[in-house]
């Protein structure tokens, strides 16, 4: 019998598989339990229906379906979409994946015409098409969410005005920086994440529909037409590559892992900033949790989970790469393992971005605490060394001179300001560099952390945000 024989298709709702004709008996329960993917791949129901509709229209264009058959199947697919959207769709035991479920229900609704839905198509090119459609939509939404977080960072940066805090290296106070500069540093990192996600989305915008199981079809199908119908920018050139390629999934999961790492870095800072030891910020009650035992506690759970879930995202990436590394061409069932890490990474990053956006937007900063920490005398050390450089002293010599004064200060031999004032090579003019707010004002080079450079950075940041808003359709 042919694949689209109506008698076979009607039997599927009675527990038959899509491939039962080759086998004398039904699948073992253990096989079905181990191989079923419906619990997670049903997330692609919309994409599966869109792909099926395009496939049906394509078959009608080349004469593989009559107009009446086309309309019957399309009407059935629309009904399935309505059932899926409303939650009324009833899955049955034989639905091993979303593709089987949709085809089974279409056959029930469309009758004999439904048996032709899978003509000239394999689940191999079908799932590859579904997954690319899903990624196109979902990666765009993730990027839009990140753009929203970048906007909040910009808003808080502008609100911060001339507030400054210590900049750190090795988590040791280094030099004072504007709070605005610090917040936008995260915004620029997130901009690269948006760019990566959109670049990945561009590379995956190729239709694999029509590649079949691995070698195409002898039937007069129309891959170019179905690609245009589905809104893909391109069409596959090699059927083997089309059904086996999961580079785009690996790229997406990498992009999301790196987003997670950037969010983790933000989370780590906010854990520190909101601690009593730092006291730089306080979380809004709506974005913090309490303790079941300690009444005084206000815990930064969002920040901690952003930090903790980055390991999960990295695990998704390494697990996927390990799955892909040894697969021969073309399709192998191992590729079923591409979806759970992808879906999980998208979900976790989406949740993290939304939570951190709200947390940062509603938090309260404490400029006095930030500035008191930044005004520690030793943070002026580099400015003192550069003062000597301007006087013609080689930097290594200047570094040693100032370092000796810092050592003396830490040994209790006097304040840095007084020691500098008493040093003939430095004197009162240099000592004036050691004082509240002086250090941050000295940072004036391009992209620097001081107020003189900030307007240029803000202008550049806004221009970047405008460009990305256009790319994101916002």
C-alpha cells in the first residue's frame, strides 16, 4: 500500500504508527515510553501546522492534490490549530510526537484526503522545518526582552546623574566610576547578545522542507514555493545537510548560554550591592524574598538564580554538542535530544531577563554609601602616578613613588593626602587629587568612566538602541 492509503491513515487513531506497515507487530511499551517526544515537542504545534499548510498548498500547486483535497486538509488543519490554541485538543496514546498527533487528527477530520498530507514529506524535513520556524519566532522574542532590559539600564543610568561608586578589579576597589557608566557596561554586553541572536536567526532562515527523509523526492514538489510561503529567506541546497543540520540549534543554545553568563554577572553584583557589607542598593519588596526562620532577612533570590541558572544553560550547551559530535549523515534519532536543551534555555533566559528587568527598574540606590566607598584615598593612586608622568617621570618610576606612599599610609604613617603634599616630587597640587569626587572627574578619555565622556557614550548607546529596535521590529 502507498503511504497515503486512506485505510492505513484511518487506523492511526486506533493505535497504529506512521510506519506500522513494515512491521508484523506493534511497538513495545518500553520502546514507546523511551522514544516518545510529545511531552516537549508539542511546543512546536503552531509551527507544525504552519509547515503542513504550506506543504499542502505546495502539493496543490504541482497537482499532487486537487483543489477539493487541498481545501479539506487546510480546513482540518485550521480546526486542529483552534483546538490546540484553546487546549481542547485530545491526544491519544499512539501520538508519539506532535507531528503524529496533528496528522492523526487531520485524517480524522478530513477523511481520505487527510491521508495525503504526508505525501513527499518525511518527519525528518518536517521537524527540521518546525524547529527553524520555532527558533525564528522565539529567538526574536528573547532579543526583544533583552532590549527591554537594556532600556531599563539606560533609564537608571540617566537617573543616576553624577553618582559614582568604586570600580573593581579582582573585587578590590580600583578607581571610581560613574554609576551610569557601570550600568551601561552591562547594556553594551547585552547589545552583543542581541546581535548574536539576530545573526543566528539570519543563518537559520533556510527552509529544509522538501528534503524528505534524506534524498529529496521523485514527485514534482515545490521547495522554493513552500519556503516563500513560510517566510524563509532561503532554500536548502543539499538534502542530506538539510535534515541533519543542527548548527543553528547549537548556535542558539550558545548565544543563550552567553546571555546567561552576562545575567549571572549582573546577578553577582546585585547580591553584593544589596548586602549589608556593601549597602549600595535595596531591592523592592516585590522583587525580593524573605526567610522562613529569620524575620529580618530580605533575600536577592532573582539575582542568585540568575547566577545559578547560568550553569544549567552551560550544561544545555555542552550536552547538545556532545550529542552532535559523533553523528553520521543524515538523520539520527539522537537529534530528538536537540529540543529539550533549546526549549529550556529559551525559557530560562526569558524568565531571567523579565525578572532582572523588574528588579533593576524598581531598586533603590544609595549614592552616599557608593561614594563613600569610592572616595577611599588609595583609589587616587593611578591619578597621582599620571600626575608624575605629565611632569616627565617614567611611568614605572611614578608607579614606585606612589606605591611607596600607599604602603606608608597602610602602615599608619599618615594619610595619603598628607604624604603626597609633603613629597617634593608631588606637593600640594598633586595632593588635591586625593579628595571626594576628584578621581571620577579625571576620567575623560573616550569611553571613560567620568562625566566628561558620558554624554558621548549615552548618544552612542541610544543610537545603538534605535538601530536594534528597528531590527527587532519594535
